[in-house]
């Protein structure tokens, strides 16, 4: 079971630099050209499922506008997977 993640981008801090879009290894971030922040910048957003919560986007963000969340499999799920593959 792959790890699932998601990001939240704070429109107060995002200045639309697109560094997160280029850094995302999953290619699931894009700029929303239909929305402007209160400072007049286009906002980055999650365009599809596939985020793993690797946090590379948050690391490269110069304004700390990105919060990354990751679901981790429960211990029982991991034990079941080990039993199946053993």
C-alpha cells in the first residue's frame, strides 16, 4: 500500500514562485491561473491524487507556505502485508 499524502498551501504566504511545482517528483502540483491571492500572486495547488507526502515542495518553498500531511499505514496493515508476502 503506497503512502498517501496531501499538501495545504497558505495563500497568505504563497507568492507564486512555482519552485514547488518544479520540485514535486510526483508532478501533482500546479499553479492556479484562475485565482489570485490578496497580494496578486497565482496560488499553487494539488491537481491530482498521487502525493506521497515527501515534503520536497515544503523544503524548497522560500516562504514556508506549504504544510505537508502524510497518512501512514497502521501497524496491523503492515503486519498483514508481511504475512501475505512471507
